[in-house]
């Protein structure tokens, strides 16, 4: 009995520290905010956000180019004609109209 008590007295502190180390090591890998798995998930989320940003910037640049063609002293006649036809809902006699869905872009 004395040997068992002595073993328990000797091992209780190292077992507690080993448990704490295991606990923090597990959270270092699987933790919801600071774990390596969470870091990989955030990196994937950041990558999708960068792709979305690149798409939005390309759409913005395309719109800026179109608007620049309708400004000031150098009006692009084709864009002006296209906008006038779209706003007035008119086409020429010899033109063919091809409808497309609301979510599909022509350009």
C-alpha cells in the first residue's frame, strides 16, 4: 500500500502537466480560432474572397471603359447607338433581335 501511495505522490504532478500539454497541443491543431485546421480554412476563405474581388474589379473596369466611351469630346458612336436602342427599345428594319436571359451578359 505504501508503494502505491508513493507512486501516486511522485506521478500526480507530471500527469497533470502532461494533461495540460496534451490539451494545449490538441487545441493548437484543432482549435476553432488558432488551430492549424482553422488557419487552412481561413486561407481558403481568403482565396475565394480574392477571386471574388478580382471578378468585381474586372467588371468595374469594363464598366469604366464603357462609360469612358460615352463621355466628353470623344463619344463612341457604337456605344451611343447601343444605349439609345436599349433605352428606346427600338431596332432597325433589317436587324435581327436575339433575346438572352436576364443573368447572361452579352459582353
